[in-house]
C-alpha cells in the first residue's frame, strides 16, 4: 500500500486490488473463508460501475504471466473496502491518509522523461555546483591564512606578529604608533579603543618583586593587523593565534 501513480500532474497514493485482497484477508476471522482475488475482481464493476475502467491495470504473476488487476485511488479503495465492512473502510482510509501525508512531506523529483524539465534540473544542479566552487575559492585566502599562521590558542607579542606578517619589529611598532594603535609608557601599550575591540590585551604580573606590563596581540588582533599591514590581504580568523610559517617568502617592509 505504498504505490504512487501520476494523476493530472499529481503524485497520489494508490492501492492495488491485490493489496486490498491481502488487507481484507488479514482482517478476516478464523471461521471466515479467504477472499480470492478473482472473486474480488468480479465485485469491482458492481461497486464502482462504469468508473471501474479508469482504474484497470495489469500485473505479472509468479510465472511471469500477465494478469488483470485494479489500482485504486483513495476514494475507490475506500468504496471497495466499505462493500465488505465499515470497519475495514476506516482502516483503509487511515492507512492511505498516512501514506498521503508521507508523500506530501517527501521531496519531489523532476520528471526526467520531459527534456525541458530534465534540462532545467541539470542547469540548476550545475549552477549550484558553480556557486559552491566560487564560495570555496572565496574562502581560500582564509584557509591559506589558517594553514600558514594559525596554530595555538594563545596571544602573541607585537614583535612576533611583526616578523610573521613581514615587518621589522622596530619599523612595525613605529608604524603602529603613528597610526594611533599603540603608545609608549615604558613599554608599548595599546590605546583603549583597541583593547575594547578585543585586538590587544595587557598582561600584568610581578617578577623578583617588580611589577611589569606586557602588550599581547589577541587572535582577533592578529587577523586585524595581517589585514591592515600584511603584504597580502588576510581574512578574519577568530579563536586562534599565530604560529611560525613554514617558509620565509613574505617580503619585509622598511
């Protein structure tokens, strides 16, 4: 009871006469005689009248012989079931309603027997693949950045970041000072706006009784500095810090 048939452009659940007979026999009491398919076929015209011709079909038996049968839509299957009992009709109705709901929720497939539909489906599939390739190409700089630089989850000092993105440390800190990113107060410290933006953090501690401060570049700050000052434009990468690159091909700024 899970067959589909195309009717007026729709996919409708159908039940064959063979399935109905099997269903009826499954509901019969032990003392009741088993219903034969041949006897059921004789009854169909009596119940459906001239409409029975709209549902005629064939099947092949175990010997591969062509045999007549019917394939009913929901209304006709229920009418045939009702001719045996109201209880049977209710069970057939419930079963076919359940199958209809499953069919409605299932994704529909294009009718590939129609050239125009098949061509449109192919074009949509091709376009989707092209979009996926384009998205992968667009993401390649980010993937390259991760592969070259991103490794640990810790922050880095400004000197290490400068070396990795191709600057001499002294020139890099001077440039950051000119751009209003950091300032000198005994050590290089970031302006508050960059701390608030999550690009830098200031570590404090004590060593041999003396307090110290150190500016660290966060993973977000590493990405920001690479985008703004690196030789190549770098995409944003969050949640990770820099590692030493495998090559030293990045050119250095003066």
